[in-house]
């Protein structure tokens, strides 16, 4: 479950993005293909705090997918995706 602060950050980011890009982030399903896509983007990021956060979030998304916790997986996948922007 997202905290109020995380939710506020996501809303702020989404409200400043072009609508097509925001819809893409909102609509991203948690599946192996989408996790791999975001993981590939993370691999291309320069080393630093943002990459570390994205890596932690994509790992959490993978773990949640493996245990069938799709809502939690979506949350982590979204957080990882936002770090790659």
C-alpha cells in the first residue's frame, strides 16, 4: 500500500506529465514482460541513488509477482518506472 507521501509524489509527477505518458504508467500491468522492460531501463541508468531506488523497487515488484500479490507488484513497478524518468 502506498503511503500518503508516496501517493502525493505520484500524483504530482503524473499531473506534470503529458497525458499519454501518464496513462502508460498508470496502465502498466505487473507481469514478467513489464518488469523486464523496466529492468532494462534501470540497467541503462547511471550509478547513483535513483538507480539504487529503482533497482530495489523492481526487485520488490518481482518478489510480489512471484507470490501473486499483483496490487503490491503494481505499486513497486510504478515506483521503479518513475525512477527511470
